C-alpha cells in the first residue's frame, strides 16, 4: 500500500514539475510576443485553486493532473474586443505563432539539461560495469569474471547502466558489437559480443543478461540465512556463516554454492566446508544428502538457504564540478535524444516492440522507484521524462504541438493558412491517433502489473 500511494504522489510531483515548465515555455514566449494569456492551467477539469494576476491572466491548478494548457486570446474561440485584437494569437504572423508553439517542447529540452546538470553536480551513484561471470554468448566472446567494460561500440561507459543501454540499439538491429574491456589482470582487450545470435523475441530491456553477462554487483555474498531442521547442515553450519570454500573450491558468490554442493554430492562422501563465523575461519565436515526435486531430478542438498542480501553500496559515481557538469549534461541530453528517436524509429519499422510504450501506471511506478533510490536518480528520471515529453509533443500529430507546427509549415509553403475544414479533419485524426497511443500505453501498463 505504501508503494501505491508513493507512486501516486511521485507521479503528481513529476507531472506537476514537467507540465508547469512546458506550459511556462508557451506562456513566457506568448507574453513576450504580445499575446494576451487568459488562463495558465496545470491539470485539466475543474480548478481546485486559482488566482488572477494583475494583467488578467488566471493561474489555476485543476483536478486531473495529466496535462495542462495555456489559453490565449484567439478570435477562433470567441469574440474579441476591438482594442484586444492586436493581442490575439491568430493575429500574429506565422513565425511568431511557431515560436509560441515550439516554446513548450524547447522548455522541456532545456529542463532536461538543467536537471542533468544538477544531477552531475550532486553525483549519481551507480555500479561499475564489472562482470561477476559470463555464460552463453558472453562466454563465447571470451568475457570473464573480473572484466571491466570500458567501451561499447564507439560509446565510452563508466557504469553498468550505461553499458546495458548502449547494447540495446545494436541488439534490436540484429548486429554484433565490439567491447573494449580491462581484464582482471589489468590488460586491455577487445571482445566481440555476437548479439546477432540472440533468440527471436528476446527481452529488449535485458539485453546484457540475455547475452550471458552477469554483473558483479548483482551477485550476493554466500551468507547462510536459513538452516533446514534435520538436514545435513543442521548442527554443523549456522545462520550468519559466510561460505568461503567447498571441498577446497573457493566460493565468492551465492550462485556458486548450489553447483559446488551438487558436484560434491556426485563425488560422494564427506568434505570440508570453510566458513567465516564471527571473524574466525572454520573448516567443518559435512556431506550433502540426495533429494528428489519436483521435476523428478536428483538434487544434492545441504539444507541451507543462502541470502540474496540488499544491493551493495554504489562503487561508481558520476560527479563533476559546476562548470564541467554543464557540457556533460548537454552530451547526455544529446545521447538520450538520439537513443529515443532511434527507439521510435525501430518501433515504427517493427524492429522494437511497441511494449516499450509506457502509460501513467508504469511512469508512476518508475517515479516511486527512482525517488526511493535518491535525489540523483529522481533528477535523472525527471530529465528522461521531460525529454520524452518534448519528443512526443514535437510529433506531427494534430492537437499536439508538433501538429500545430506542421500546420504552420504548410501555411509557409502555400502562403495561406489551412482551411477550417482541413484543420478540423486533422484534429479528428489527431484525436484518434492519440487515443490509440493512450490505449496501447494503458494496455502495456496492465500487462506489466504483477499477477496474483
């Protein structure tokens, strides 16, 4: 229940910030050009709060926080007094109207840069792109535990999230990608990760994992958190013991315990298990017992549970000074913009699944999760959504900013505005497209909801 209300709260906070900034872009430029603004509203529907400024503009916060608008004086929407005609939106020339409409998405782009600038100054904590293991395609590429990825293709990476994101476009295109790594012994090497061998229908959000890359930070320490009464371990091992070795084989991570126990059972007999207990290293004799699993296979078990503890502390921080953070923010914005356009192109061509389109439920959950991770990650989330709003609003769909800009470009080419009939037809088409996108987004949200 806490996550439910947290998600709602952070969704409202996020949309409030992003929509206010977007609409302020329209408002600020309209005022500078001399257009009279009648209402500045954050949210739709009945106003919950409103105040009228000295110039007559009504500022309002409405009940439905999923959008906002700036209502300007316009002869197409009602009668305008003779004295106010110079301040009507429709009386401004086409370039002025383009500036007013484009100001919203541009404000979101600017906000993205500002948010990333703040994030880099604070420092965003993350994990180093160090491998804890490799299987499948990654193992075939020669990747090994301890390798640190330095570059994915032509993109330098400093964190695991950067490395993971950088692999997605190439995987969707069905190509292989070159990785530059620094091995555990300090040597630099080149590896080719054959992402073209990923099976059809692979999880687009888990490319690195699908390719067999196991990130080191995801591998937990082999600490015993449960002893099954009457099992082989009962009376020998204790909760809190950290397993160091099984039959002389070093154990570094919890996922190495089960294979080592299975090998010991197949070997037969008793062996020593080295554990760390209260700061002391102990060697304890134990023999696994055979048990039939639900799938009718024989498993050798000790009767212990190995904890998957909380995520370890961050070991990589992207932090820069006041001046250095700004070009980093610009570079990050450019990279995110390019990646977003690439994903849209791939969804249109069918290379990427439309399941990537998220609705308010997914956005709310992401907002809550990022807020729980700290201010740095919440700023990154806001920047990403702000950029997404800019791109969506620039799409040439009537009723969106991009649709209005399309109308104005047509007006520039033909020398006169579109007819009212054509404009209205376009609005209906835009509503249908937008309704379809919203329906798809809600459908994807429902599919992502946990079952049970």
